[in-house]
């Protein structure tokens, strides 16, 4: 194993070491994030059974889910800034261990307020995952290949959602439907994942005696302001980085607001599948499985479209726009049709059409900032995604549906889709300008 004191290899030896370390980082970030999502979706997936067993109503479930969203959104901006100054490898594993522990505790209480508090703690520790992963991917992979790599990582949470359902079904089968067992099994699986991935992960190229990715690849990148991205150290204050690299960066704002809007769509569909599909005649058991199917079906499409964005020289916004237009069409079918086969097909398609832009905007916000603000940019976008996006999709839609029916919830999701499409059109033109600058620098 290389250490910081190792001599940097050159030529074929260095390339081999880089590829081996890159493979480890990709596996570690992807599987760790699978573990994060196994924990994150246990409560959402089991919401119907929890309501029956604990006596909670739809409004209380919505409040618990929105508590997670608020806590996650606030914590993510601070965790994002923190990981820019810490060892991302250790940071990622610590968050998963802590999430698993707090999830375990939920299995041993039926008190509404205790569950609220534990969900808040899970939210804080869950917020450590994405900034650490996105920072590592940005530091280990060049822009020419980052769309493919980032999409593979982003698809890990889709796989995690499906594995969450599988872990729930396994626990239900082995322990006669015990809700406690559901939480315990999910926590144990995630803790085991954290342990194995900690062993194969690497913090940064420099930490093992390798050059930074810009030096290694020879490709010059520019940020959202059209300035050359360098491997800057996090020696500026939080306030300086936040002001200059985030708040005064137009691309960061455009990408963030796009992402927030698509999050309303994502959670407006995902969070309510177990409650909405039974109104269309599906059984509660089948509706639960469709949470996992909705997530898993996105994986091949997201990876393929992420690779396409690389093939098209980094046209992330264009791919997102096309996907968002398709997403809007599928939403119309999902909220108006009663045909079971058609609803299943639309859920499969929406998985790809929703998660492709969600995946690529995460990459776009990282590529819009200097390397000393990678985690912070992820956290800033996450703040809007969850404080506004998920809260609207859970608490607000939950209250509207309870008062006025599912059509009112659908109207909120339609509006969010149109807002996302509007911002993506602007980003397509902004992206063209940035690509022109990069092309000139790399001639």
C-alpha cells in the first residue's frame, strides 16, 4: 500500500495505481451509499404498517418524513463544508455507522416524539454521505469520464432503495412480521457494508502519493464563472468560500433551483407510492414493492444517459432537459390512468426520467465550483432539495391530499416539473458558454 511518503510513480505504473485506486473509490462510494439508502427508506417503505401498528395517521407520517427532510437539509450544508476539510473516507464510514445505530433504536420504540427525535439524528448523520462521495468522485475522476462515473454512483441509491425493500421482506419472513426486526436487519446490513467499504476506499490521490486528477489527466476545467479550476486547498474561511464560490455563482443557483424542483417530483412520487397506488386498486404489499421497483428501474437508464453526457462533451443540461420533458409526460399518465399495466410501465420509465436529471445536477453543481467548495456546493444544493423540495413533497402534499384529495398533490408536482424545465432551458445556454471556454483552453 502507498502512503503519503511514497514516491509518486510515473508512466504505466502510475496509471495502473490510479486505475486501481479509482476502482476502489467507485466501489466504496457506491456501496456505502447503498447502505445509506437502506437506512433512509426503511420508515418510508413501512409507513402503512407503522400507521396500523402504532396508531399514527397520514399527517403524523408526513410530519416525521418532513422532519427528516428539514434536518437533512440544514445539516447537509454544514457537513458539506466540514468534509472539504476532513478525510472523506473516514467521514463517509462514520456517517453510515451512526445512521445505522439511530435506525436500530427506532425499532425499539413506538413513541411518536422519540421517533421524531431519532429521525432528526438520522437526518444529520445521513447528511454526511453525499458530500463525501461527491467530493471523492470529483477529485478522483476527470470531467471527460465523470458523467459515467457519477451516474454509476448516483444509481447506487436506487439499488439501495430496492435492497431496502428486500431487507424488509427478509426480516418480515424470518421474524414473523416484526417491525423491530425490520429496523434491526437494515441496520446490521448497513453497518457491515460500512466496514468493508472503509477498507477499500482512499481519501484523495495526494494522500497516497499520486498527482491530482487535473495533472494526471492533462484536462483543464473551468468553473461556473469561467475560471480555471485548480486543486485549491481549503485554506479560506467558510464565509469567503460560501460568498464567492456559492452565493455569487449564477450556475450554482440555477442548478440548485432545478434540483429543488425535481426533488418535489421525486419525493412527491416516491414517498406516497405505498399510499397512492392502493387507491388505484393495488394491494399494500405490491405498492411497497413498487417503491423498490421505481428506484431500481432507473439504474441502467441513468448510467446510460450519464455516459451519453460524456460522449456529448459534457452536455449535462441538455440531457437533463430531455429527461424532464419525458418526465412531465409520464406524470400525466400516472395521475390520470387506472390501467395497472400502464401504471407499472410509467413507473419504470419515470425512474430513469426523474433520476437522470437528479444525478446529473449533482455533478453540475460540483463542476461549477473550485475544488475547495465541492462538499459545500453539494451541501448548499442539498439544503434546498430537502428544506424546500422534500418538505413540500411530504408535509405539504400530505396535508393537501388529506384535505382535498390526490389531484391537489398532482398539481403541485406538475408545477414543480414546469419550473425545472424552465431553469434547464437557461442552463443549456449557460453550459454552451462554459464548454466554449474549456475548448479554447484545451486546444
